[in-house]
């Protein structure tokens, strides 16, 4: 695994929860199926990025960017209008450093490290303001390795930081999506509950729970299912080396069990996006994405 597992975004572009649901249902009308999408980086040329997406036949996307300038707002809006792509969420890591592993990850990712907390809060707020200008209804990221122990001295500060971000997003009429993986599902639910705002939801990464050894996506839906408003369709294997994450693999070759997962999402009446994420670069990335798109479309259409 590379140190920055989100670097692929720019490569691709170049090539008890019921009480919290509140006024942010964010689900499609009954009868509308899950829509396929792709997570991609805006890069310097959003028109090129979204043209590729359009040519691949994806109706939706999550867009990653760290450029929140007015110039990027205008370029991205123009590309969205031109190609008719539904951008379901904006993603930002909140600025460097971000090391996606077991050792440096807890010290660098999201709002958990005190050293980077203010930087991340402010950057996530800027991302939210950017998303509002572009007309995107949600922001998602990894908020860090949220402490499993609610008595951890750092836990209260993490909750306070999350609440500040969620409050800002709520003011912009947006959903705050927590990406799964770096904590157990119940830990994520506890943090969402303790923050206590009704615009908090989950972006279910179907591989990260496996890659980090925190669970599996099907069982996670028993805990977080009612809060899922976005997904990363991705597959992987469990870690067997205690110093390394599991391996991300093409959908269908790992432990995510997509036939069961898609059926469970249907049982939960989930009709949001299925956003493919393939964290490699080069020709094989596009080959895998095309195969995964066809495979997922078949599963969504069944039954």
C-alpha cells in the first residue's frame, strides 16, 4: 500500500441512529435503483475528468479536491452542467500529512491528532463552502482513528471537533459523511450519537472495514445501515501482517461479498449512489472499473 492511499484520485483524473435522521433523508424516491458512480479527483481540468466519467457511462461521482478557489468552482460547475453528472459528495483529506496505515495513521489522519486538528477543521469548513458553491449536498472524509474507548482522554476533543465541522455543514444545508474503516462500526455510531446533530451520516466503504481489520460491510449494516447515504464500492482482504493493512483487490476477488451486500442494501431501501473506488493506477485501473461497473449493474438489476 502506498503511504497516501488517496493519491489515486489525481491519477484517475489524469487517466440508535433513527433519532438523528431529522430533516436530511437524502434518499431517492421509492422505486429508483442505486446509481453507479466513480470517485475521481478534479485535477486541474474538471472538464477532462468529467468527460471521462461521462464516456464511461457513470451518472454520478464523488469528487476529490484540495483546490477550493473560485476558479475551480466555476470550472467544476461548468463541467457538471456540460456532462450532466450528479456529484453526490466532495472529498478532501484536510491537507497533509495523511498516512494511511496502522502506525502513522492515528497520528496524522482527520481531526483525531491534536497537532493537526485546527488545520483539518478549517479545511473541512472550506471544503463545505466550496461544495455549497458548486451545489453538492454532502462532504465526506476519514475523520481519523476515532478512539474506541469513550473514556480515552482524547475522545471528548474529537467529538467537539466533529461537532464543529457538522455544525458548519448543517449551516450550509449539507450532510456530513463519515467514511468507514478506521474504527469499528459501533465506535463510529457512538461518535455520531455523541455529536448529536441530524446531518451526520455514513459513507460505507465496503473494503476499508476489511482492510483495517475492523469488521465486514454486511455486518456493519446492522449497526450503521439506517445512516448510510453514500458508498465506496471496493473489495479487499483482511490484514494478516499486523504492521500492514489488508490488500485492496478488484470487486469480487475479496471478502466484501457483494451479492449479499447489495441485497442487504436493498432490504434497507438504500437507493443512493454506488461509487466505485479502485486504488491503483495505470491501464488495469480502467479495465477493472469497467468490469466492476458491469458486475454491479447486474447485481442492482437482479430481484
